[in-house]
C-alpha cells in the first residue's frame, strides 16, 4: 500500500491525466452542448500566517488578494472557472490574485478558443465589464452577458437568479470538496489538489447524468 507521500508523488505526476479526465467527462455529458456557460473567480487560500507566507514555495506565484463575498484578505491564488449550467468544468486555471480578472479570463478563453462555438453565451460577473473585454469576447464568437453596473443604463438587470448558479458551484467545491483545505504547499501541489477536486465534481455530475438523477451536481450519494 502506498503511504501518503507516495500517493501525492504519483498524483502530481498524473497532472496531465487529471486535466484530460475532466475534459473527457465534460464532453460525454449533454451539458457540453449548452448554449450558455457561466464563469467566476474564487479565492484559493494557501497560507494563514506571516511565517508561512515567508517560507512557502509558492512565493512568486501566490499573493495577497481580497475576497469581497467574505470581506477578508487572504494569501494564495485565485481559481478561474468556466462551466456549463450543471457545474461541469469546461475550462479553468489558477492565477495570482493581483492580476486583473479580465486579463486572466481573456488568456483562459484564448487558450481554449477551440472549445468556443459561435454564438455561445458567457455569463460573467459585473467585474468583467469593459469595452476592450467585450470586443475581445465578440471576436471569439462569444456573447458576454453580465449584471449591469450602477453607473450604466439598464440592459440585463442584476441577473441574480442566474448568477446564483456559479455561486452554488463554488460552494460545492468549498463546502463538500474542501477547496480551501487543499493542503498544497508548492505550485504543483496546489494545482494537483485543485484538479483533483474539479475531477471529483466532474465525475459526480457525469455519474448523475448516466443514472438520470434530477440534480446533476448532487454529491449526497458520495458524502458518506
């Protein structure tokens, strides 16, 4: 039997396989053909103390960022996730929280441009507002849909009911799959552990599609 250290060594070696497995499961599900994708960024804390920050191998990758939903500062990375309506991951990446959200999402979309279908709707937060970003998404064939900012005329409203979908996906990752308790201490370690949790969620969604469950992202059967 492998010990904990041996298990994580093999897991880190299997990084490309984890990413391919997520994509393979996504393509197998009907939600892959959804006309609308949802995207958001959520904090991935990597250290709680000043001493950890100074000694961590994540120096140069992680940084301090602000989590508006919890009104707190954290040290770590940010997970950018674009998924189908049922929560199935389509594309994702980890980035320094000091980088601009539009800059990171633009790079993520450009890197996965071959997945984008003409006329695809991308539902994002109001933080992704901006003329240049809108032009970029339109050039890719994406229709950007986001809540209106306070200084804008009415277009889409606050889209609260639809935006709750991505918040619910993030809550599944944090509440049931312990995203914030990943335990990674190196860039490869954090990436692997985040991929591991995304794969677990993708596997549950695929299984629920296969067994025809009504709630596709339900993890109740795997929670015990």
